[in-house]
């Protein structure tokens, strides 16, 4: 397998763009005014996480490869992806759980009257 630096540079650029897109979409989720918007943005976040995870897998394969001597940038970008994905997945989980809990309160109010 022959690696060119252009391929790696393109991948790292996609990571930067993906992280920026994720952060922009994350802000949109928090500022969404209705549930349809919020659901759409949450779906967009999930897609972006999947893209970043695929890029991370590519980076991990390059890190494992013996062809690349200086792996500093690859390691930094892998860590960036993992941080964004972990925070993103965790936060999405919290959002979804809080929405479920809120909807349960509507159906099962504290006073016991339905």
C-alpha cells in the first residue's frame, strides 16, 4: 500500500470540516424552536458522527501502518474525533432521555391524574 501525503491531508481536512459542521449543527439543536427542527438536527448530528467515525477508522489504519514515520498529526486528529464523538453521543443520549422523561411527565403527572 502506497500512501501519498495528499490523501492524508484531504482526510485531515475532512476531519476539520466535519468537526466544524458537527459544532454548528450542535448549536442548531440547542436553538431549535420546535421538535421537528430538533429531530432533523439530531439526525444530522448522527450522520456527522458516523462520517467522523469512518475517518477515524482510516486514520487508525494509517497509524498502524509502518509507512508513516511522523504520526503526530494523525494521533491528534484521531483524538479530536474521539472527543467530539464521545461528547456528541453522550449529549445526544442526554437530550433524548430528557425528552422521553418530559413526555412521560405529560402522560404521568406527579399528582397521579392522567
